[in-house]
C-alpha cells in the first residue's frame, strides 16, 4: 500500500504549477529573501544587518592590498561596528576578497546576500534533480518553494546576517560532485575537483569532500582537488609570503582565535565535550579525539552503506542517485562534527540533507526506514528553524542534562543521521517508473 508521502512524491512528478501558483511561490520567495536581507520591519533586526563577517572579508582584501599583515596581533582594522575581529581564513582567501574590499559594506552586503539566496535555490534544484524529485518542468518552482521557508532557518538567517560565504562554498561542492563532467557539462570532466580545491583554499573545511571522490574511486578528481588546493596556496605564498608562512606554521593551529569553542553557537563534538567537562581540559581533549575517531569510523561505514562507486557512476539508477546524495550528506555531517569549530551557520547543509531524508522516507522499501528518516527530517526541520541553543543561558553558568541535549541538538541530530544511514541504508521500494528515468549524467541537463 502506498504511503501518503510516497503518493505526494509521485504527485510532484505530475504537478504543473499554474500561473497563480508560480506567482505565489515567486512572491513568497521574494518576500522571504527581502525580509532576511534587510530585516523584519518593527523588529530589532530591521536595518541592523551589519554583516560583520563580510566586513572582515572586505578588510582582509584591503589589508593585503596595503601590504600589511593579515594575522599579526592588532593588524586588522576595526569593523564598521567598532569591533575588532581577526582574519581567520587562509591567505588565498584574502586574494579572493579583494573585489569585496573595493565595494562599500552596503553594496557588498547586497551582492553577497542576493548571491547567497540565489545559490540556495541552485543547490536545491541540483539536489532535487539528482534525487528525481519532481521533473524538469517544475523543479525550479519546487526549489523556490522549499527555499522560501528555508531562508528562515537558523543557519540561513545567521549566514545572511553575518554576511557569511557558507552557501557559496556549499554550491561549489554540490556543483563539483553532481554537475561537473556530467550531461551537458561532460566536456568539463577534467576539471572535476577544481571547485572543491578552490573552496578548500578559501576555507579549509571543504577538503573533507575529497572523501566523496575517494569513496567513489574517482582518483583523478581527488588528485585534482588536492592539486588545486596546493596550487592556490602556492599562488598565495607568492603574493603573501610572510602571511603564508605565519598561517601554515602558527595561526592554523591556534583555533581559539577564531572564537570561543565553548560558545553555544559552536555545534560539534569539540564543543559538546568542552561544555560537558568545563573543568577538565585534558579529559575533554582526549574525549574529543576518541569521539572524533569513532565518528570517523561511523562516517566511513555509513558512506560505504551508500555504495558510492555505483551511486556516483554516470549510469547510476534513480535509486542509486539517492545514495549519492546520502553519501555527500554523510561527509558533510562528518566534517561538521569533527571540526574544532562548526558555528551554527555552517550547518546550511541541513537544508538539502532534510530534502534527501524526506525523499528516502517516501521511497524506502522498509517501514522502519520510512519512520526513522521521516522522524529525522521533521526533527531536523524543527531544530534548524528554532536553533534551540539560543534559548539557553551560556554553558559556563551551568547546564542541566536536558540543557546539554537541547544545547547540542545540531550535533546529536547529525550523529543520528549517520547512524540511520549506516543501519538503515536506502533500498528503493521496488522497480517502477523511476527506474527508467535518465541516468545521473543527464539528471541536471
């Protein structure tokens, strides 16, 4: 018997949005984007989005042009808010931020915000294409319909409020894995891995996605990713030799200069143990190391459960394409969990992951998988909308056991997803119309 979720999934393939529906979807997205960019009228957010992180990016580009040090103590100017913040990204990032430095903060904020909202739609469209959600006639409208409420999620409004580049980096990774070298973009095959390499040169953490290529035995793409990362670093070394030496030998290893790892906004294993064991730094570090190794092992078996070689093949079936998205989701969550700092706005990956979880719930052959994946999707939608950690007092004032659950909800949810993918690997609910859908190579064309 077909479940309501499966029926809805099938209906989306037949759905053709009317002119009125398109107008309503477009209006909902435009209003959501506008309110998130400028703030909600009659609230404290209206007109106060100073995008402090974007200001630091701009200042980093300007500092390099002025020949000053990016990382020396006190070298960075104060932001427009009168706050001093260090430049925390690799030297190559400063080179890419030069165009932002040439703009005023207001103009740069508008540009980054519009780009971020547009790229969220692009990511959703690509992921829905890989998952075969809807069809080519309505997928852009589905992406807009999902993006409109997603803009109100905690990671997204923080990304837009701070002027962060999380969605830009996420787009680079999704395009590199699912678009480059495939379908109409087949000619770009030799460039697969370049975008992940460049993203990593800007913000290091995207390097974890080389693991997707390794799991799929895409050796060339993995090598290209690492080579691009090294080449970008070499270019930065030519232009910023002193800063490059300082960053790679000193600054990189002082993660506390990025921010307080015990802060509620930090959602990962490191923060979990710091908040749980505030008086015992040695034990905390040991527990972080042990748990990171355990989660790494969990992520490996979860990725392997997705059968990545077949899932990322050009001739992958629709069911295997679902596994491809799950494999990417596992690597994204693993990277967030084991990183020393994973601010709440880094969890923008939750949006396409929740779409994938709902898809698995709709198409899984196992009733238990349907229940678990739907529950994870619903719980994820709630916690990433609310941002429960914001409701708690600072951890140093003391948390109850329940506070630790609520305050580490992103981390615990991520762990639950990894366990689900490992223990309940996706198995499609039998052959049918989807099995005759175009292969992965043509899914985005």
